[in-house]
C-alpha cells in the first residue's frame, strides 16, 4: 500500500500548492525568493561545508588505512602477470602497487549543492575521489605538447610519468618516461584506465558485497537497499600538477572577478585531477584518462553568493519534483552548475536580485547553448560538454527546460510547502480564494520566518541532550586534525541561535518598509552591530502565539508571575516586560531556554517537546573508532581469513581460487605488518595530517593566514615523527618477491598436473593449487618418518589420491619454494632488525644533541 500513501501525499501536496499560489498571487516569487534564500543562509555557509569536508577527511583516512591492505592485495595477481609480460620494462616502470593517498569529498555534497537529508528521498549522491599514488613521480613537464615526446631520463631517476594529449582536449593517455638504458624504442603506456577502473570495481565488490554496484563513467557506485539517496561514487583519480589552458583561463575577459584573482592563481598552481574514463569511440578509449576540475568546482561554488547558490539548488529541486511526478528530466546537474559559473563571471554580482529571476536566467542560458549544440567547460573553454550528446538527447533537454519554465512557480512552491510548515499561516489570512495585498503578504512572510526562527531556536537549543552525541561524533575528528577554527564554525552553524539569526535577518529583508524602518541598528564592540528584533516580533498575531506557545494567555500569566518576583530572586533572568508588549514577546520567544521553561508547564506542549527532543538528530555518523578498536577489528579479520577466499571467488568475476589465495595471503602479510609495534598509530597520524589539508580549502573560508598557521602546526608535528620510508620500501620489495614466488609455484603446480595427465580431476587440481598457502601459513613443512602415522592436514590428504611419482614431484616443488620463502623471511627479518637498531641509536643520540 506504499503506492497509495505516496499518491495521497502527492494529491495533498498539489492541493496545498494550489492554495498557496492563490494566496500569494503575483507575490509568489517573493515568497519563493524569501524562503529559498533563508534556507540557504541556514544550511549553505561555505565555512561549515569546509569543516564538514575536513571531518569526513579524517573519517575517510581511518577507513582508508584499514582498507588499504585489501586494495593493494587485489593488485598482487595482476602485478605478477604484468611483471612477467613482455610489455613491461623493469627499467622505466614501477613494480610496487598503487595505493590511496587521500580520499576527498567532491561533487554536490562538498559544494553544498546536494539535497540529501535524513528520511527524504534524493537524487544526489556522495562523490569520493580516491587519489592514487605509487612508486613514481611526474616529469618536470607532466603534460607534453601535442605530437611531442619527452627526452629519455637517467635510469636512477625512473620511474617517471607523463601525459600525452589526445585529439580531444579533455582526454590524455599516460606513459612511462623512457630511460637511457631501455631497450624498447617507443614509450610504454602507463596505468591503463580500464585496469584502474577494474581495480576499484573489485575493491568495492569485496568490501560492499551487499550493495548494488554500477559503473557510471569513471565511478563505481555502491548503493544499499536502505539508502534514500543516490549512493556513493568511488572515483579513482590521479593529480596532474599543471593546469591545461592556464593562460586562457587567467587572461579571460570577466565582467565580474569570479573566481577571485588570488583563487585563479592558486587553482592553476594546484593543478587538476584525472579520472579513468576514455572518450567513447576513441581508438585509445580503454587507456584514456579524463581531466577533472572537481577541486576547482568546490572552490568556485563556495565563492558564489547565497542567492546564486540558492538558484542552483532550486533548479535541482525542480528536477527532483519532476521525477517524483513521473517525468524523466534529462538535464544534467553538471550543466546547471556550469551555467551558473559562466553567469557568475559574466554578470555583475548585484544583478542577482532573486531566486526565481536567477533561475529564469540560467534556463535561458542553457536553452541557448544546448540549442546551438555547444556548452563550453568553465575552466577550459576548449572542452565542449555537448560534444558527445546526440541531437535526440539535446531535444529531450530542451523539452525539460521548457517544462521547467512553464512550471517554475508551482514546483518551487511545492518545495516551500514541504520545507516550511509555517507557510500554512497564509491559509488563515483574508478571503479563501483571493490573493493577499502586497503589504499583507510581506507581513505574513515576515511572521512565517519569525515563527521558524523561534521553532529552530527551541528544537536546536544548545542545552538539547543530543548535543552530547554530536560532540562525541564531530569534535574528535576536527581536534585530531588541529582544525579548531573550523570546529568552532561547524558548531556555530548547527546551533539554533545561528538558525534564529539567519531567519530573523531574512524576515527583516522581506518585512514591509514601515517595519523595516522601525528596526534600529545599535553599534556594539568593535565592528559589531545589533538589530533590535522587537519591531519584527511585534508583527506576530494571536494565531502565531498559539502556534509557538500553545496557550497565549497561559504564557502571559507565566511571564507576569516571573516579573512579579524581584530580579535577584528570579529563577530565570531575561524578562523585563509583559508579554503583551513587543519587548516582552521578543525577550520570551528569542530566548529558547525561557520558551522551554514555559512549555514544560503545559502538559500537552511538554509531551510535544519531549518527542521533538528525541526525534531531533543533529548528526548521522558513528563515533570515530579508536586505534584499539581498529586493531581489534583487523585482528578479528585475520581470524576469519580462510572465509575470505570463497568470498572473493563469489563476488569478484574472473577471480579463481588460486588468485584469491594469493590475494588473501598478501592481505594477511600487509595487515600483520601494519599491526607491528606502533606502526598503525604512526601511519594513522600521518594519514590524518595528509588528508585534511590535501585540497587546501581552508584558505578560502578562513584566510591565507589560517592556512599557513595550520600547515606550520602540521609540519612541526611531522618533524617529530621518524622517517620510515626505507623500512616500508624494504617491506614492499619483500612482498613483491613473495607474490612472485607464490605465482610461480602455482604455475609450476599447474604444469605438473598437466604433464601428469590429470587435467580432468578438477577437485584434486584445486587441492594441489592450494599447497602454497599451507606452506606459507606454517613455519616449516610437516615431514612424517616412514612407519609413523602422518598428521592430518590437507597436504597429506592430497598425496594418496595421486600416483607416488607425481606426488613426489609436487612435493619437491613445494619444498623448493618453501626454501626460497624461508630465505626471503630471513632477509626481511634481518633488515627489520637492522632498522630497529638504527632507530634505537638515533633515539639515544637525540638527548645528547639537544643537551649540547
């Protein structure tokens, strides 16, 4: 019966919207503008968004460190195949696997343009960019000119990476720089996009087996059945440290300095990202990477005004409501965002006077460019976003735009009715089917915003019990990252006091002229000024007071009793006037604790308040796990390692049992290495430091001084940490040899089986292939003297099923590889012991140096 409930809600909403449109008449735009901008002021502060990004960066760093071993282990069998291939040159290509350096939030969720809310269906998704690095670096000129190839480099400086432009300016292919010792004449392709996408797909299938997985473009989307949004897009990427089309971007003619000149310079210095997807139909489609301006988009969107951001959100809301009504809007959100960026540059900032007018401007701009078949990328004009869009798709987009234009007011009024319950105050004004006069409409909208300000002040007051849960979940990540200023802003923008100020400010902007003039401005300390809210609150009528207090007469009596007590004896200070005066109303309604104290005297309202307090959720994330909890989780995973082999075989297409065994063994070695000593704690601190400031967004909301101060603090912390790069390189070398040895043993066992003619015994063959993992999991081979009962194990159980000579041959293969493995273990342990001794000597010499 869910469809019936949805149908009823849809009919009820349509009826509400119809009544609102009748009541507002020609002033419907004023209502939409006022409520949309008020909502943006409350929810879209850029500093709060940067703080949220920083918090998620810390959380993602924790998750990344625990999942990194699996990502690198999945490359084990692939790397072994590459090492033996003829296309690989050991002199110019790296041997170690890719790893994730940073997971960054991008897209609409990071820009503050997403419409994702708890228990509210949404089309938006969360974009996670996995920045990959490896044992290589970029050449001094990372992006070659068309038709050119860089000179050879010295072998000791290899491996180095460079990008070659394709026929399309948005796509490149990656190559390894040839060395003077390379024997091949042409450059080798590096990091084919198809392989990187496959790696991310296998990684997501392994860690999210219960999710629905799709591969839109370069992303791997995972969506759980309980998600009410578009899921999470896992996007692998590389950072290209140059800005293609730099000169054109910096010298472009601008009506308005957008982005700011300093921001444009910094964006070009930072560079761009590349994501693994090729141009459809290209000869090198499987190898191409596409340029991504994700970080630049976040920076630019944060520099938009509140009205401009509200316009973009409004277009996206219209798409959502059209889809909910059964339509299939084909206009992409990225095109909407691109249109706003161009218009923010080409129109004066003060020309954006309202949301509805701005929305019409964006739709006109999009209609013009889509009809012409050309939509240039804002950050590089040479990229045409419509180059691969068919004529039919363009026609569908033009139909969507025409429908949006026709239904703009109705669609946005539907959002107002859903977001602001208080708009129903309009129904009680004037005649049922006649629009309100302009001044009266402004008065009602002022009252609507004041009522929302009072209600948010109460439901999100700082004494709400749920703030303890918020502090436990949101404070530790930002403290770990030393982001104290961002933490302060993050908290401030979530409080009821901040919401109250935003709604009151917008109420002042929409109020009639006589009310606006009655509000006085008072100078405070420094550059602070205070607006007197009493004239605004004076616009409230008895119906509003009944909505806010439940019983206006009881509220007046309660205030009178409070005022009859001497000020020094009052249990709650703050009241200086009776409730029937503007001052008394302002003092009661704008102090949430006073409102709560009164509400608790009314049984019905007290029940409502308790229910509201329970349902008000300030945060939806879980507490940040401690290092001990991470360790415990990883140790538990090691205990269930045998169960992971069938898990990989089941969920990863093309993964046979042999490859799964190698993958799990490499994963076990990496986990054990990570849990050795205090390595996990050290790497976690390094991961947190590297993740938070990777995109350098702080400077755009707190200023360059704050950015430099935080980087200086993190540099001092990093200087206190010893350098363990050499030890990690030795471990990677050891692990690479172990992987090669395991792959070689599996191959030899297969060849031995084929030579013996037992290919038809699939079950026995799988047991033979499993021999190597039994060898590596034990310290030595189990050898049983003749005449004694052998120990029960899979190894001994396999032998009687084969011929004696064949079994002896397999046994020799296992023995030989076990001896090689023991030699690798001995070499690694000696290197590890030597490294620890050197570290102890360094730590002992530091006090003497400091004393000198």
